[in-house]
């Protein structure tokens, strides 16, 4: 398995209110998270979400599990962007679930 594709994570910072209680817009920035492998769910497989519902995911992403990414792993509901190296996919998606895979990889369902 080669990790040529890219997973980007949306980081939102700032926001809130200034000293006069006027709202301050948060800033959004796409951060390159890791090189990964992206695959389409062509067989309509399902996963079970934490609330008990079944979900037919669109894509799954596999990336190497490293200590440097532990604190920043995208959680359910986070927005991510997947970009295939060949340019065929460039989509913003929502994380629906994730699991460690063979103790060396992280698998994320979108």
C-alpha cells in the first residue's frame, strides 16, 4: 500500500467576542495532516456509528499511525479534505468514524 494521497484537516481558531462584545469571526485553515491512501466504497459497505445507526460510507482513508499525529487525529464530525495524487478526487467530507488497523495504521470512514 502506497501513501501518495493527502488528508487535510480543517482547523478553526479565534472567534468569540471583542471587548465591546461584538462577535469576532473564527478563521478556518486547511492543514496538511498526513499522506494517506484513499479508496471509494464501491461495494456499499456499512459501519455502525456510536449512536447505533448504520452508515454507508463514501470513502475510507488509511494512513500510517505515528506518535506525532496522536493529539490531532480527526474525530467524528470533524471536516476533512481528501485529495488524490492523480487529481481525480478533491472533496470536503465529514468524519463518520475511525479505528486503528493492524496496530500500525489509522482507518477513517468518510
